[in-house]
């Protein structure tokens, strides 16, 4: 996950939501600009970009809904045949 918010804001978000994944603080907004998701107002749009192990973008989902983002992400990963880890 990447956000144009500050490192402090991303850290607080991760703690509040008990994130189990890293969040990149793209404060310079270069990543958002490189992926074409930087809005004119300077914020990154909610977009899921799926990148395969070789670095190729294999899917882009625009207009991500925060309420269903987790479930939508899981569906997309299954559609892309990404092996999912199981809890032991």
C-alpha cells in the first residue's frame, strides 16, 4: 500500500487499523505520479495496481471502494491465480 500522507499519518493509520502489511509514505508523490493516480488536487486516487513477480502490471482496478476493498482485493487475487497463504 502507498499513500501520499506523511510517515507519521501512515504509521498512525496502520496502528489504528492493525495493518499487517507495510504502507509506503509517498510524500514526494513520485510513485503516485509514475502510476498515473495523482489527482490535480495532489492526492492519490484509490487504485489497486497488481504487479506480478517479474514487475509487470497485470491488472489495475480504479475507483476502489474503501468499504469493500478487502473483499474486492481477495477476489482479484483469486482471479489472478495468486497463491494465498493459509493460517496454520
